[in-house]
């Protein structure tokens, strides 16, 4: 008598219902990988370990971790957009720092020019605080 083994069509995955049933049985302790492989007529029992990793042992609903590749792409697109925005903000921050540095240098140069003019011409250019005009 020939042993009946479930073989999916080439290029096709096992049905989701079968995979979920096997993983639920395995996680609930209803048998080892070898025993469940025999029960569900799987060609090799180590595939159960792959399914447990795919569906996640701590996932209550037992949904595939990477169920929809388009969602993973959307996350990647969001990350790219955030990285681009982050880069633009960093560039803008560097530009503002440069402008601040330039304005501080300009203010310092103007103060120095006023000090030199006051000392060489013996006139007061700056207004004294507290005086009435």
C-alpha cells in the first residue's frame, strides 16, 4: 500500500487553512512535528518549523507575518519619504546655523567699527542708556 502524501502543485503553496491547522495543533501541543507530519500527510515534517516561524508562535490570530508584500512596500515608501524629509530638514538647519554665524560676525564687526570710530573721532555714536534727549 502506497502512503498518500499531500503534494501541492508545482509553484503553489500549501493551502492557508492546512498551514493554520498544523501550526495551531503544533503550538497547542497536540503532537510533535513528526507526528503532525504523518497526521496531515506532509512530505517532510520540518516544514512545520518554517510555518511556525512564518506565522509567529506569539501571534494569536496566526496570520502570516509578511502576508501582503504591497504593505511592506508602502512602509518602505513611507520610510523613504521620512528620510528625504529628514535630510531636507538637516540641510535647512545647517543653512540657518550658517546664517546665524554670519549675522553674529556682522554684528561683532559693526560693534568693532563703532568702537574704533568713537575712539579715533572722540565722539559718542552709541546712545547711552538712561539718558533723556
